[in-house]
C-alpha cells in the first residue's frame, strides 16, 4: 500500500474524470483510510477513559472517541511510563458506542499497534503523549489495515509521518496543559512553511525538502494543493469552545479535545459547547451563546514553566 | 436541445454540520446544471437552496448538532418535499429505522422518508472498509462501473415501502459476511440514498444523476 492524495480535499482539474473501477474489492486502500478522516472533518474527537465517559461524549455529539487509560493531564501528574491501554477497556468502549473509536500506541511500538488493530479499533494514534518505545524510528504504518493519525509540529515532521503511512495528521500542541499556545504555534508553522513552498520553483523545492527533511514528492504535492495532503486536526491544549473555533479559523479540519472536557467542572455541557463551536466556528454569536455558564475550565499550565524533559511535543523524530 | 437544457439551473445546498461536505461541494460545482453549490448550516441557509445533499460523517453527531442549534424542524420540513440525497450517514438520517449497529437506538433522531430500514456498520470496523465497482441504475455510461467507496458503511436492511422505493444499486459480489445483492442505493420520489461515498471519487456521474432527478422533480411540481 502507498500514499495517494485523498480525493476532493481541494478542488482539482480532473474532477469529473471517469475512473477505472473493478468489481474486485480493494480493502483498506489509502483512499478509505484517508477517507474516514475526511468523514470526521468538522467534528470533535474526545479522550475518554471508560464506557461512561464514552457515552457522555457520544451524547454530546463527538464524531469519534479516543480510548485511553489516563488523560494527558493525569499522565503528566502521575509520571512513570505511559503505555497503550488495557485491551478489555478498549473493547468495552467499542461495544458501547456507534461512533468510531481510536486508541493510542507508543511511538515506534509496532506490537502495541498490532494488538490494537486486532481489537477492531477504527484509527490508531501513534502518540507522543505516551512514552516513546523507539527514539529513532516510527511505525511503518502502510503495512496495517487500520489507519494511523500522528502528531506534527512542523511541515517536515508531518510529511515524514505521511510518508511512513499516516492517513491523518494533528498538531502536537502540548497535551494535558489546557494551554492552546503550542497548537497555535504548530498550526501556523505548518501553514507558513506551505506558503513558502508554494512560491518555490522545482530546484528550490529540492533544497527545501532536504532542509526540512521531507520527502520531495510529498512536499511537491503539498505545494500544489496548498494544504497538507491529508486531513489535519488540532490537538494539544484545547480547553474551551473559543480555543476550538480558533483552531478551525486557523484552517484545521477538526479538533481533538483531551483533558479539556473530563477535567472540567461540567464535562457534558462543555463537550456539547465545543461540538457546536466547531460547526459554527465563524459565527461569533453562536460562540458567545455556547461559551456561557460552562462552569470551571481545567486548570491550565503555563508551558514556559514546564521543564524541558516534560514537553511531549519534543517527542517524535 | 436535450431535455436537460430545458431545465433551470439549480442551487444545491450541502448540509455542513459535520463530515465530508466540502468534497460534495467540489463535485457539484463541476456540473453545468448547478448554478452554485453552498454549505448549509441553519434555517436561513436551507431556505435559499433548491435541493440538498446530506454528506457522509457521523449521523448521530449531525442529528445532535441540528437539534441543539434549533435547525432540526427546518431540516425535517425541507426533506419532506424537496429533493434530497443522503450519502452514508446522510442515508441513515433519511431512513425510517436503524435495525442494528446503532447504540443510541432510542435517541438517534431520523428524518425519515426513504422508506427503508438500515443496518449500520454492516461490513465491520474501519479495517474492513473497501472500494469496489458497482452497476448503478440510470447513470450516464452505465456500462462503466461506478467506483463505490464504502467506509464503515451501512446497508439497506429492508425496504419498508416496496410500492414506491426503487433499487438503484446492489453489491456485485459477497463482501465478508454481507452477501451479493445487498441493496446499497435506493430512490423514493424526491429522495435518494447511497451507502457509499461518491464524494470520495472524481467520477461525478452520481452527482449528475441526483441533480437531474432534482430538476425533473422541481419541474414536475411546478406544472
């Protein structure tokens, strides 16, 4: 299996062309992997740690849930090695909801990925929030039938992950802080680098590819499309409806909310408000309405006060 | 003059609460029969379109957002009389009942109208998602297979109104536990439903099929 630009992510000249279709099914093609991410667009993916939270998330209008044992804020607090979740807990959540279920594996831990795939999870997040299992290599993701989402803080990192087989990208942000500043930085960095690439001629693009350590063919495709060549969500530090709408207005396709919901005073209400905010992200009147009376937001962390070794966004290579 | 040229161009809305709405807008805008394809998020916007597409995405999410923003009644009223096409999640919303695969059973709000019941996630989880060619009744160049993209797709479990529901596409062969002949697209009057995602192909024949169907319907209503 290999990369293919997701269909109709941006207007193309060859729309309307008849394609050769075969009766023989092609299972888990890159088009259906990237296609599920396209179906999640305009939606909110929520971190949940049990069936009860998964049901609250589904009722609130989440378009998918991320099943994990501890939300990032608790991983941060408790320390130690963070690993994939108990398969039983993931299976219980799969059985409880009808929306897609995602689960996290450690960077480079391809056996955790094999285990999670066998459970019938709909998307795997190879995540820097868990403790990395390999400090040089990520998982070779094209080999799996289940699609992968990966974090990125700049264009080179995003395109390396897509080259390895990721069918969806998210900003890394700084998970578990309730502080959106890093997600904004990563989103703007990617956008600025794409704009730069769009102005380059071919010989400059070769050099730029080398500079940002990105595969040339993916960089060229990105420059042509004017956006990342897969669906791109915001993640890491989104805590309020306004944060979610900010990331949407910056051009993200949807939003992951981790600790922000279930670490707040009224999770169900906040979850519903963030869902509305992502749909009506340009409508300030709706945003004002849904931001009203939400109770306490999660206590935030100033990222400049975090020691270097506790920055999750530095993980990943 | 072909029959098509006699019809007025139509303005098509795509429900943009959640899901792959921009993909539909891109394909609709390739058709000369469409004056404009636009995103629809509220009652004011739906009042300004001639036909509607409900895209793929999460049907529970779309229903909850429509309900909580007060848009549900206007949406319900529109689909009762105006040409509407639901793809995947959109087809679920246009069905009368979800027989299996849904967990929000009691709470899943449906618009109804297509005269069918649905089996959600009929092929299994995401790793069973697939692409396969289909014969679709009534398409241009019908001998060319249409690329069917099935992502955590539902199927039509039962036709509840056999007198006026028309089968548009069936599976060409067995896929996993889902047998050949399973119905994956239907039409009932002004409504069209497909379990697959024509918005994830570059082939705009299904979009043309819907737009012509909508034009015919609008012309027949104004007589």
